[in-house]
């Protein structure tokens, strides 16, 4: 049921994020704004100060998890590029790098599920429903930021050096 609600919310988030993209904000700005909106809505929807504080702490954990995902992606991309640049790299080295990336992603997904489960346990059904769109937007923005690649980084080597 939680995943169904999250799936429906992600559809709304996709439309919202697409609209945000037209203002040419960076994925980091979109994610920061999404978390700011989520925190604002937690303040608006949750009147009980101890529960509100716990939910805000979970939002902080979620945002920290996002930062870890971005750092991990940069690290694995650098490792793969270094392996790719070396003629001495073995298939086993590539496999190990990719296995490490999969494992760190899996661990972060588990932590995100734990955060979501804890949040659902804290909230009433009505609060959970009312915060649904904001949770979905934050998750979508986080996913976009974690998977974002700078256009310069994606350009072939000759184009990077030429500044194109």
C-alpha cells in the first residue's frame, strides 16, 4: 500500500519536477527546494512538537543519504574511468567496482526504506496522506540529483578539452 501511494505520488512529482526543469534550476537546487518544501509541510501538518522534531530529523537523514549517493556516484564514476583509461585493467577489477556500486546502492535503498517506515509509524494516516505529494517530490528530486551527470562530464574527451 505504501509503495502504491508512493508510485501515485511519483507521477505527480514527475510532472512537478518537469515543470521545475523549465526554470533551468540545477538538480541540486530542485532537490534543496523539495526538501525545504517537505520540511515546511511537516511543520504545517504535524502539530505535535516531539513527532514533528522526529520527522524533521528523518528528513535530515534522507537528505544526508542523498548527499552520500551523489558522492558515491562520483567516486564510482572516477574509479570506472580510471580503470577504463588503463590498458592493464582486468575484467575482475571492473566487476569488483560495479559490485561495490551495486552494494552501496542496495544499502542506501534499505536505509531509505527504513526512513520511510519510521516516518509512516510516526504519522497519522491523514498526515501521511497529506504529506504524500511532498514526500514524492523529494524522492524524485533526490533520484534526479543522484543520477545527474554534468553535460561536460558526459562529453567525449576531445569536446571537453575544446570547451564544447
